[in-house]
C-alpha cells in the first residue's frame, strides 16, 4: 500500500476513535438597547471563555419593541428566546401564570441574600426568585450645578415642582441650545407613562382608586399633566414627544439639559467623561414633591431590568449558568476592572453599597440607594394594585401604551390636556369594565 495512503487511513481511524467534541448549547438572549446591556454584550467573551460549551446569541431591541416581542413569545410559547430581559412589571404576573421558570440553581456562590430587599421582593413570588436583577433603579433629579449656580439658585434637600419650575425658567437659554428641563415624551407604558405615572403620584394620585376606577381626571393627574406640558412647551427641547430615556440621556450628556428627572441608572453615564461633556458638573437630588409639605414623599418608582427564563425552555441549566454570571458579584468586579467602579450596574446588591471603592467612585450611590429603599410598590387601602409607575395587572401594558399615545398628543399640541385626560379616563374605564375590575 502506498505509504501516503496508509498514513491518511491511520489518521482517519484515529479521528474516528478520538473523544467526541464537547457539545455546545447556544442561548438566544433578548435584551434592551440600554448602555449597561450593551456593555454586558461586550464582556460576553469572558463568559464563553469560562464556559466553552455555551455560546450566546444576542437580540438587542429598543425598549418598546423588546417588550412586545418577549410578551408575544412567552405567551405563545414561541421559544424564540432562552433568556429574556424583563422587569418588575412582568415578573409577578408571568410567574403566577407559570410562564417563568424559578431560578433555583444559581450556584452556591451567588448569594441571593445579598440582593437589596425591595428588589428581591419585586422579583419573587411565594419566596422564589423568578428573575435575577441585572441593574435596578428608582428615580432622581439630575441637574447642572453650574447652570443652577448661574441662575442664583440652590437645589433644596427636598425639591418641589414649584422650585423645579422656577429653576427650569432661569436655566433655559434656547439661543445657546440649553433647555431648562428634559423629560420623557416618547409614548409607551414604560416610557412616558413611567414618568407621568410617577409624577402624578408626586401630586398624590394613583392610576386607580380602591374600587379600580381610573383616576386620570383626578386633581393630582390634572396638576401633573398640566405642569408637565407647560414645562416642556416653554423650557423643554424641540420634538420632546419623541424622546425617551436614551434620547434624554444623549441630550443631557451633550450639555443641552439643565435638569432631568429620570432613572437613577443614568447617573453613572452622565458623570463619565468618556460619555458626557458635563461629567464634572452634575448634581443629584430626590425626585420632586408635588407641594411644599411633600404629602407623598417617597413617591419613587422601582424598576429592575432582570434576566428570566421562559418555563418552556429546554436550555434551563445553561441559561441559569449565564444569568448567575451576569448578575453576580464577580461580574461587578469584572466591570470595575474593565470600566471603573462607577460603571458597575447599580441598584441590586447590598455589598456594592458597602464597598468603599464603589461609593468613592460613584457620587450618586447614596441617593440611588435611598430612593430604592424608600420605594414601596405594595398595594394598600387607596391603591389596590402592586406597582408605582405601573400597575402590575395584565391589562396595564396595553392600556398604558394607549394612554401614553394620548399624553404624547397633548405634549405635541394635538390635544389639550383636558381632552387627553378625558380620553384616557374613558378608554381606561372601558378597559377596566370589560376586564371585570369595575362591577
């Protein structure tokens, strides 16, 4: 036999009896196009190095589109995603419908007891964790210290909306492209309605009263939306009805906003010199109160972008391995090593706020923690639903998005505030009656 063919045959035989290659599992993860998630994608190579048997396929979507896609997929058991980025709205509803798998094998080192109590509670049902928080947030006032000083004003320890209105007027310089205030206008239950729902609570109003009657024509909602439209019309940027969190984050970082009331997670980005032109000029304060005596102090929202697994998943073990990595203390240390402590995903773990490396690097840490700890989403005598900036009922997603369109129309001048609130009240009353909440 020709020696060359003999060698080739021997090699083929050796290959046939060699140990099989390690089988790979590919996880498809649906996530939102927020900066922390984009950073996580950039660090995924660190995970796959440690777990060569698991590969990751990312589907990154704008916030409103992500919510539509994951909701449709999990409700129909479509199987498009192995891990979903979801929030504190979906978890209590989906877990009760048995759409989510409990996270009961995150590993001995995960330390679920280290999760901040309000966040862990919001992501648990009957004591079981159904999603792990990647980052969590409440709401705060971010402001330009230099512009406020130039206006001759000092940010109060507990700002009111009256003060914010005064400051917005004095900080506005449209000729210089500086607007006194930037607020969410993009329609969506998690966009403009997250902000407006919280603003209404700052004036003492809720989405529904104890009998589930919608409250859009209540005094609190009227005061909040009237002020919102007035402020944004006079002192806000043009085209505000199209601006959500990411758009306002960009505007603030470019030095175009005097003040911005939004998610506490924004703080690390607006103070990062790589991403913000005003990094050394930013101050932090609580969200405003509706009146001087702050009857609804602590009217903060509570949210966590979290990773959950559809109950129908055939890749639960690999999915839990990834979730454990992405939401662990070790991941925080990885981000700190690569990007600095100030850029670690905030709001999830007590150990982070006990870490001097973090608290020294993050001037916003104390305000973030205080806002989260003050947020109480539980139901009560005057609020029959769980949730702050949302109501944790299945109908809210569609209803909140529809009402968000009406509020965006009021902001853009297509409707008056009274017309928008009346339309919202009528639409919400129809939906809540149809769904059986109103008898």
